[in-house]
């Protein structure tokens, strides 16, 4: 009797639980209807980032051209200077004395030439009158030539003395900004200094250097032809500064080196940026952002992809079933929401847009 009661109770429990289990299974059963999209070719902007170094258009090391003691420093570090502006003054006293001596030597040489000329003229008349011999005439002529040579030598020494006097004023050769000044008034300097008096950087325009690979260079020349055509075809570039901000002006690529570095297999590229506001400084670093437009590119939303063994994949829908597509040459677009792919999908393919993580290859699905 007891066994019958237990059997009936178990049967009733199953009857009550079975609908509940079926209801739960129906609730958790995955939907077989998925959103999809048709692949269309479109134009996409892709940006490439290259580490770069920033230099002034000219970074000129300033060395003295004469030896002496600095008597005056005319500028401060970081000061803007104009071409021809005085930077340093070297003690002028000994050079003034040398200049005066050179001027006196020229005057003495001029007097010597005048005297030798008078002697020669006089002896030439005497020779014509046959009072003196030809030897005496030639001797006076040689004396005149010697005097003229001494005058030329004295004049050359005067030019040297005048130049040395000018070199005591060290001027800026270009418009620019003064760098560090390791020497102060009283320091003894010479042209053989191991380090310059200072550096003047012409920052009106800035050169930004970065490198591209040999393969990229070959790709550019294959698409455009000569190097001149490559430079004309390249778009403007942007400069990202060290703090992550972007420089307000765009630059242009001016030159591409014709020599490949055998150690790195790279080629140096130089871009030019205007710097009227003086924001860019020589010696700084940043990133060059080069944006290219890919014509008729195949794009796939990131949400429609997944990774399998480090390969980005998507599911195509063929005859109502999923087919795994391994994407090739995958690059993230500038908006960060889609991939630009070089293979694995073609225009007109239908791919699953959402829920790809729940699918498997060959699964039958319906498209919403």
C-alpha cells in the first residue's frame, strides 16, 4: 500500500514539473534569427602613425673666429634674435692695436713705393741721356717692384686685421632662437673650442623627420612612378605632440631620402611645418599622422567579427547556413568601429552582424 502511494506521488510530481522544464528550455533556447548585412565597397580613411623627431630649419653652432676673452654677452638663452644681431663681444683691445699697426704698415709701404717710383723715374731719364748704365736702371726698377710687393703684403695684413676686428663681434647668421650659453663674460675662447658659444635655431619652419620601411617605399614608387610624382601625390600630414595633443598646422612631405639604411632597412622622410607661433622647438619629439584614402575598400563592423587563434573572423551566410570567413590584411579604421580587410570577403557577401559568438560553422539560421 505504501509503495503505491509513493508511486502515485512521484507520477504527480513529474506531471507538474514537466511543463515547467519545457517552459525553461523554450526560454533559454537560442534564437535562430540573426541580423545580417551585405558587404559594400566604400572609400575609407586610414591613418598611419610614425615616431618623429623635430628639428629647426637650421641649427647653427656659433664658434668664435678669433681667440680672446669674452667681454660681453649680448643675449639671453631662449631669446629671439635677428640675422646680424650681436651675440658676443670678444676683447677688442689687442685687435685694435693690430689694426692700427697694419694701417701704419700700409702707409709706410705706400711711402716706400712713392720713393722707389721717384728713383726709377729719375734713373730712367739719366739712362736715356746715357749718364748711367742699364744695370743701374734695372736695379731701381727692381726696387720699385719690391716696394709694390711690400705694399700689397701690408694691404693684405690690413684686411686680415680689419676682419679680425670684425670677428670680435660675434653675430647671428640667421633669424632664430638662442640655445644654451655655456660661456660667460671673462671666459677665454678660441676657434678650437670643443663646444660652441651657443646655437641659433631657425624655427620659422620646422623639419620633422620620420622613417618608412623599404617595402613601403617600393609600394609608393610602384603606385606613383618617380620620386617627384610620389611627393606630389602624398597628402598633408599631421603632427601629434609629446603630450598627445595635435599641432594646429598641417605639414607637407618635402623630401624622401634616396639611401636605405642597411642596419634598419628604413628610409628617412622629412616633413615641413610652419612655426610662426614658436610652439615647436628643436630637439622635441612627436608622431607623424599620415592619412590615406583607400578607394573601394571592404569594411566590416568590429561587432560582426571575433578572433579565433589570433585570426579575425566573421560568418558569411550562404544558402541559409553559416560559413566561416578568415579575414586577411585586417586594419582598424580611423573611427575605431570597423575593420578594413584585404581578403576573405568580397562585395556582395552577406555576413552575420550580431551574436557571432553563439554561432558555429554550418549552422542553419534565418536573417532578420
